[in-house]
C-alpha cells in the first residue's frame, strides 16, 4: 500500500484532491497534506511518500523548485504537478525534471486516476528492477563465497575471518552435511534459492557458509561467536528439509540425508563429524537426520570376512545357484556385528576388487560402481544391487536366442515408459520397483547404455514436448508446464531458459514470428 502527499496552499483545493483520492480505485496506506512547499519538503523527508501531488504556484518556494529539491533527496518518489494555467514552459520544465504528469485545474477523476496509474506502474517497475539487480548481486556473491570457501578450506590453516564476517577467534562451529541420492541432481544454484529463504537471522558470509563437497553433497557450516546463542541446526535443517522437498519433488521423488554435528571450537572437527554422520546413512536405514548419538553403536564392530572366499568361488564358477545364499550370509554377518562404517567401507572395497577381477563386461567396459558404500541407502540395498548385477551378468554368459542384449532391451523399455509417462511425477526408484530391479543397478545401467543419466533423459523429453506445445501458440505457459511434467511454473521457466536461451514466452513469440514469415 502506498503513501500520498498532497501539497497546495489553498485548503479547499487540498481537501477536494484528498476526497478524490479516497474515492479512487486505489487503496492508499496514508494520505498526507501540506500547505506550503517548505512544510511539504519537511514532511516528505520524514514520511517518505511514494507519490506527491503538488501545486505549481505557491507562495515562497514554487512547485518546480520543490520537485527538484525533493527528487535530489528521494529520487524514487513519483511527482504529479497541478496547475491552474496551461503553461507550456512550466510543463516542459516539469518533464525535464522527471515529473510523471502535469494536470490542469479543475482536476477530474479520470485524469487523476490515469496519473496515479502511471505513477504506480513506474514504482512497480522500479521495485522489480531493483529486486532483479539485488538477486543477481547476491547470486554472484554466493558463487564467489563458495569459490573462496573451497579454496581456503584446502589450506592447512584456513583464514576463517575471510569466510565468516562474525569470526572473532573464538566461539564454535556446527556443520550439516546434506546428501541427495544418486537418482536425482541438485545444483548449487538451486540450493542457493532455498537456503537464502531460510536464514532467519543467519547471514551468508557472516555466520553461515555452504559449498558443494561432492556431486549431490553440500556442507553447511554455522558459526556462533563467543557468548552467542547457538543456531540449533536441527531447527534449521527441519525448515530447509521442508522447503527443499517441494523443489526436489517437482523434479522427482527422492531420498536424502542430513548429517548433523555437535558444537565444536574446531571447524575441521565439526565438518568431519557431520560427514561421518551422513555416511552412516547406509547403517541407519530410514533416518533422514543423523547425529553422533545415532552412530555410536556402530563404532567398534568388525566383520568376519570368511564369506569373501565363498563369494570369490561363486564369481569364478558363475554359480548362480549359490549366489543368493552367499549374499544372505554377507548381510547376516554385517547386521549381527554392529560394524563401524570404516569396516563396512573396507569390505565394500574388497568386494569391488573381486568384482573387477572376475566380472568381465561386454565390449570390455569397466565395471562402474559408486566409490563409497554410503551411496546406497542401506546395507540391504547394496546386497540387492550385487544380486541384481551378478545375476544379470551371469545370465549374459548363457546363449540368448536371437542375440538380443537384455541390458539394451531393459533400458529401451525404461525410455519407452518415460516417453509415455513424462507428464507424471516419475522416479527411477518407482520404475525399478515396477521392473523388479534394484534401482542403484538400474541407474548405473541406464547411464552405461544410454550414455546419459535417467534424470537428463527425462528432462530432455519434457523440454522437447514443451517446445512442441509452445510452437502451436494455443497454450498458456502455465498449461505447457503442467502438460510437460513440470509442477512448478517458476522452475519450468528457469529450466527452459537455461536449456534454450529463451523464456517460454519469448520462445513462443519467436516461433510464431517464424511461422508468419
């Protein structure tokens, strides 16, 4: 709502204008009055009105001098000059000063409404431009800060004062390691938008930083100066989780984990604890937030690796019959030992070495596996992945009628399903369940065969369909987004421009002009 100031040395004229303002279609927060230019200038500097209606001829300071002085102090204020004379020289000078309109007395309601409409339109455009410029500046600052963070944190003794403006040499750090599973992709810019809405007193570069640790993994570090109150990472994470769910689910359903550290005077220790907590997602199946207390039961257990020799024998003999019993034995051994993450990762690497030694893929392609076991959502997810992987590769050793490649056929089925259902919310995990396949295996297989990730393929199909609809000129942008599988119009417009260089509306207009020519 806007504030208006009416300036005229004749009271009956002021009151008449005020009456018309109250009857206009615009809802003003406040309507102020002044009987002289001097009083108006004082009132304006104190109350900062959005619009000023000012008589051009008053005793003392006239309307043009007043306008010049007001705009020097409040350049965003919109001014409408009122005159009892159709004086071209005055009107020309008013326009040169930047006055929005020049109205002749007596003022009729239509002329006043049109002048107010022009003022409000200019104020709105000014505000939108300022917001856009601010957003660009903040985005550049965030990118610069992430770059500085990544560079400084590689040093032996980082200068935390360059990362945290509030840093005074004491206090404590708390870290949050956010991981989004491999079936989805989240850019740092997307995370920017959501974290920026959630600070609640936290200021980026003052007492909070974040940076991309690995693909789909982001570290958020909070700093509390000496004597300050902690920022309760759990409350921060809960709000962040709620906001991100909307954005990520518009791309695809997902799994995610937050590893949350306790307070520590040492930056590196806080980060290490958060990362360690997050990696225990494979042992804390189903938990989206993991603290130090959650991982303490897994700190000392060791695995009896006797089953590794059984697995090696199964691999050497391509013994599909005994594969499942051996994998179940592995799972039982892990579950019964309260194994530490380090021991589990060591076992994972030993199994990976066995697979690379004994599983030869078609066309001599290397076996693609995640570098660490925490990429799997649970131990059973990993075991199920191994079962799926080895079963299919053992079966490939058997003669296949017609020479069809079952891996290629499976990926083609998934691609066909995407082309038929792209307008719905799709996830690789749901498709994997329909095909009775481990979704981690399907994710790696899809990328291996199609040479593109599931998510990128789905995005290409959706964007191509959106282009086809826009070219017809029959649909609104909102409808195109929904019909193409985008359930958030803002996300659709941003993604479309990033892919094509045009906003959806610009693309639609450009294609219509091509058709006309």
